[in-house]
C-alpha cells in the first residue's frame, strides 16, 4: 500500500507530435496513420473501407454527429438542427422513429453499386426491401409500369397496335451484345440516335416516351438526339434488375440510404479503422 505522502498518481504521458513549423500538438487518437479521411459520405466510407481491408491504418473523421454526409439518413432532431429549424414539435412523435434521407434515391438491383456491395461482402451489414412497383404520369393520370404479362397486355401506357412492335424492340435490347455483331441487326448504335432507333422499329412517340422515361429513366427528352447505345444500356440495366427479383427493379435499404456509408464504415472498423464523429478539423498543416 502506498503511503499518504506519495501524493496523487502521476498524469498519464500525452504523446506529442512535431509539426513542420516546430509547433507541438497532442497526437490525434492513437498516433500516426497511413490515411486520414475527412467526411463520412458514401465515397469517403468506401475509400476508408478499401484502405482498411488493404491493411492500411485509417483515421476517419466527420464534423457531424452522424454518418453519411449529404447522403445520410437522419432522425427528426438531426433534420431540424441541420436546417436551423429549432426543435421538432412533440406531437410529431419520437425523433428516432424517423429515418429521413437527405438525398433519396432507389438502387437498381442489377447495378454497379449492388455488385460492389456483394464483391466487398458489405451486403452482410445491410437489409434491403424491394420496392413494390413504379408509376408514371401520362395524360394527367398515374399509371403503373407493367411488371407482369397481364399488366403489359392491359396497360394504357402503350397503344394496342404498338405492343407487338414494342415486344420486338424489347427482344432486340435483351439480346443485344456489343461484342456480338449477330445481335446488332445491321445497326451501329453508337452512330445512330435514340430517335432513329425508335423510328427503325416503327415505334410512335407515346411508346418512345414510355421506353425513355419509364425504363431508361431519363428526366428529359435530350436523349433522343444522343447515341442510341446509351439508351439501350439503360434499358438493359432496367431489364436485368427487374429479372433479378420481379415486381420492380428497385431496392431500398430498410433503414434508409444512410445505411450504405455506415456499412462501409463497419467494414473499415472490422479491419482496424478508427472513427471520430462530431470532430471538426481546425486546420491542415
């Protein structure tokens, strides 16, 4: 037992770092790192995850108290704080019952992001829900994008006499392989426009609208003057994504898009990455 005269135990030694200008500062976290990543947006979390898996020592910082940056999913209190709106009213309920996406969007089931999640094994940190269907506005009416043969036969989005021509076009898109000339039907999609391709198949403007906006997901008609290969690639992605699960081509993280950066953050943490939230950077030297 120590004598009373020994006094209090000594303060733990603080490791200091020497800056180029001679200034000494306490070492951040536990010292030196191969990489310091600022911000926890999706791109930043992917980078820290990949670096950590590669054996690098990574420190990841964010001035916010939540993951995701501009692609975060926030609760009600965080949302009000972000936009300087004070505190939410009590009648809105429990703040944590809300997951509000700052940049809402769907994920294509056959897209590059899903493939990357599977390749990096990050999908095991996520739960997804399939979106039940998608809808478009035509002639001031909301119509469901057909997901079954029965729906395709009865949909008002495509005229009765157009459906056979549409079926031929869809069959062409499904079979098209840029590496196999036998699937091109004598057309060079990189040198013809989308409008010229629609004309080649005898499709009217209503059917072209359906393909361009409901399947290729363009938000304006400028694509009609661009190379047809771009539109065909988008239609193929829609078809491949739809075929993966049926009903619709879209997936959505069960607890919001903010789960995506968090999943890569978990990957980094598993491989030794260090995370510091609510920690603004004062300066870079």
